[in-house]
């Protein structure tokens, strides 16, 4: 990049502002992604008392409900 003492032109300033906005958007997206990963990690991590993580409880309950619904459909369908 050249080192010059004259101010930026309108086009150069607009391009610089656009690049800065794009960089800020990428940084915000990166921060949000890291927060989401951390939230998901905490959800699937056991607690201090080594109890089953909340995420696993939700999955097990959903599978149990689907199995119960399937069995009910088979039994009541005949």
C-alpha cells in the first residue's frame, strides 16, 4: 500500500467503509458461533453431581415418546 499524504477519494472511502463493515459482520458472526458452540457444549455436559446432561434427557424423552406412540399405533391398529 502506498504511503501518501492526500486524503482518500469518495470511492476509496466508500470501499474502506464497506470493508470495515464486512469485517465487523464476520467478527459478529464468529462471536455468535462461538457462543452457540459453548451453549451446546454446556447443554450436553454432565453437571457437578455427574447427573445426566439436560440435552441427553431431552433426547431420551423424545425417543421414549416416539417408541410409545409407535407401540400404541401397532396395538390399537389391530
